């Protein structure tokens, strides 16, 4: 009897296992195949070029399988006119296949197609417009490289010639453009000689400027023209830099005086005659420019003549119709020595190690410590005649001064660096 019970238990286990879910059903339908889609790359469709020429952008087809890029798919190309290379191509890892289309020899609208077997959207259609095969060239007496005054019309028109198979082509529309001034007309049509022209009014800004003529898609297009816009007559003067300067009477701390001559649009006038004069005050010219430079500037350099007081320098156009003035102030004489890297240096004459200066009695000498020197320094008188010692502080800048009321030769040094010396001759 135990044996019978064991067999029944085994049969029950087999029955339960056979009834578990997940077993294949021979009547269930197979899964649907992936959906293949083909579409044109937008930028490659609707292009324009001259008849018989290759489009600037290749034709492109994007192939996807269930919305994911599909590689290794064959795309077959055909054109209604012209030729496409290659005749077939495979999609890359991004699902993209491309081909180059050379348009047919006759102008007009042409079509092409890309076929992907089994793909929705196939065949993919493309369209291109072939323009007349016209060569645009610069005609004789084009009007390029002219020179004119800003804001005026150039004396010669700009001209181009359209050729078809080497012969003049009438009825071709030429588009003109410039960023410097204006062109009239902006479009013109070639005549029986294939010539089209426009007039160029220069802008208000001087310099070399350009304009262009073009036929959409035509070889040789665009044709570029250049012109030099010159400043107009002098209409204004201005002082750029230099006015309001000061300098001690015994040295020249004055920088350049710079004026500018301009036309009515503010362009610098080149080659304009300018007269410089000292109207008043204790200054004299070192250098001066009699004509303006390439940007309309005129420059002079003056120096004190020894006295103190206000001064006025003037730059004027011939006849005095336009002028500009530079006020200056010449200060009382100053005498300075710089303590630079532990060496005394005369500001007046550049002498150093020792610095040697000559000053009138009753005047004051000033010593200035280099602002980046953080050592201790003391000015001490050496020998006779003498003056009171002076200690430099940590002020920035640190200065000490001595007024000399008696003639004589005074010698001095730095107490902490006694090898650094100087001499003052008081007369």
C-alpha cells in the first residue's frame, strides 16, 4: 500500500507543473516588424544654382526604424536631369545618406528622388531650380577704385556685364549692395550689351569702402568694387589733449599739444595747413607740425623759457577762420632729487651717484623717496656749509625739503647708506 500512495503523488505533481502559465501558445500572432521611415534633410531640398553646376549642399535622406536612426540601409538616387553621385549610398550611424547633384544644362525646375525599399515616405522627393548659365564679370570702365568726398556721388557709375556662353546676355537682373552709403538703383537689368549699372553715393565716414553686384547662383558673382572716401573741407577744430598742463619754470614737464581738424561729418582732414603760435606766456616751441597727419591731427611740443606765469598756445587754419587754444601754466622753479634704489638722482639733469644740482640761493630743494622703497633713510649734511638733517617717513610719497639762503657748495649723503651722495651748488 505505501507504494500506491507514492505513485499518485507523483502524478499530481506532473499535472500541476503542466498547468502552470507561461508556456507558448502555438495560436498567438508574431510581433509586428519595425516601422522604417525615410525623409529628406530640409536644408538639402529647394536649392538654386546655375544650370550645369553642382548644388552647394548635398542631398540628404534620414532613415529611422521605430524612431531610432537606422544604419546600413541602401538609398537609391535618381534625377530628372543632370547626374547624382553616387547612384546609391548606405546610411551612416546617424541614419543619414547623402549624394551630390549636378544640375542639367538647361534652366528650369528639376526633380530628384531617393528610394528606400520598404520605408514609409519612400521615394523621397527633391526639387532644385537651375538658373540660366550666366557669367557676371566687371565690364570695361567698371567704376571701381574711384576716390570721392564723403557724402557725395562718385563721378563714374559702377558697371558689370553678364555673359552667356561668352556672349552678352540681356534681361539679367543684377542686385547691388553696400554697407557704406547708398546705391541707386539697388537692382538693374542688363541691356543688349549685357551691361547693368548703378550710382554710388558714399557714406559720411572716410576710408576705403566696398560695394558688390551679384546674380543669384551665377559664376563670378558677386563682383566687388572699392572706393576711397576722403574727408571733406575743414569745418571744425578741436583740442584733443595738452591744454591745462603745468610745469616748473626750470624744467619741461609739458607733454604734446594735439589738435584735430575735421570736416562737417567729424572725419579728420588730412594734409590741412595749420599755423602754431605762442599767443602769450613764457613758453617756446620745440617742435610743431605745419600740416595735419593721416587722421587729421596737428601736434606741437613747447617748453618753458625760464619765467613763471600763464601761457597760451594757438593752432589755427590759414586766415584764422578756425582755431583752437591750449592754456598752460608755468609754475615757480622747482628743484628735486629722487632717492631711487638707494641712489640720489637729479630730476633737473639726470646726474646720479652723486647727484649734482645748481640752484639760486633763496630757493628750495626737495628730496623724494621712491614709493616702493621701505628701508630707513635720513638725509644728512656732510662738511661745511651744512644744513639740518632730515628723516624720511613711511608716507607715500615721503619728501623732505631744505631752503638754501646762503651761497656755497653743500654736500649730503644718506645716513643709512653713506656711499650714496649728492652735491648742491647754491649761487
